[in-house]
C-alpha cells in the first residue's frame, strides 16, 4: 500500500461524517437512526429489504477465506474477508479488528456503504449490494473467527454482495468502455460527497459477460465523506480533484498498454 493510500484522508483534510452504527449483533438490537440523520430516510431506489438483521452465529456458514490484511505494526490480523452463506444468501463478510490505536476502518466502510445504498449505487450495480453489519462480535460464539480471540476489543463486520467471476481490471479484460464507466462511477461517488481513497485497479472489478461487462468498485475502508461537495473547503476539494487525476492517469496508461499488449506504463498502479 502506498503512502497516497495510507495518508489520503489525513493529508487532504477530508472529514468523516459518520452515522450511528446499525447493529445486527447477536447480543444487541439495531438502534433506530434519529430523524435528523442524513441517512435516516431511504430513497425509492434503496433495497432495504435485502439487509440481514439480527444475524446469529448459527445462521452463518463459512465457505472460504478470501483475503487477510494484516496490521503493519504488530502482525495481528486487521481485516479478514470471508465468503459466507447466511439465510440462503451467499455474501462477503468482511471482519475488522477494533482497537483504540487503529483507524475505525469498519465504521468508515459501513458509513460509505450506507451512503452508496441510500443514493441507489447498490441497486444500479456500481458497487456490491450492502446487506448490513454485525457489530461487537462475541468471538467465543464464532469459532471461525479464532484469529480475533486474543484481541482486546471485539471485531465487527460488514456484509456485502458476493459477485462471482469478478476480476480486477487488467489487460485481459480491458476495454475502453469498461475503464470509461469505472471513471464515470468514481465521478458520481464524488458528486455524492464520497472520496474512495484507494483508486487502484485492485478495487476496480470486471465481470465479463454479454451484452456488456459488469464493472464496479469495492473496498471503501479508506474512503472519506463530506456533507456537501459544493461547500467543502479547498483542501477537501483538492483531494477529490487529486483522485480524479489519478484515475485519469491510470485509465490513460492502461489504454496505452492494451494497444501494445504488454503491461508497462500501468505497471506502477498494480504494485
């Protein structure tokens, strides 16, 4: 991970706007968002009925460990992503270690997905559908989460759509239409006040198909939000523009490499 990714929020002055956590913990009921919350009302495009509420350990079947991201400081597992089945629905369960000295990556990503769902991005397929959260998990009741057993604070998880056959964008699945749509989606996130914070190809996915490929973005745990793009300060606006420029630069060099058939100009973005 580059310094750009790690320090994007800190150095560019993007302030987080977090909403109350919506818990589906086995030991707690989900609190109701207050009427004043910007995400308390659901748009007509929202698929709120898809959300998995009150998930119990016995309802979760762990199918596969998809990835592990470890803390650079102490080697403890920071984020583990699983493929799971819950109530007959195959989905991704992304589990975050909590800690007083760590950024709250869980709340960052959950907040981003709540916004994306409210704005209709999930229903349009621009990002995976968001199914909710499981918070303050009692690891003793979840044997598959043994990696988190000796941590001081209980982990929390987000649940999102599992999308089969998705691959990060590369020369093998490149098309100008695919990269153009990914760029357009990023611009829409920005208009909604969301800066992705990690605009690298590992987070730009392609599912090849007919009549056209599906492309979408994922991994919003480095994202940042502003309440209104039109009223953000200069540093915040610069951050949005920097991300736009980074995406444009990547799109340009990947298109060049696609013509030559060899990954050269875009190599940096994959490492």
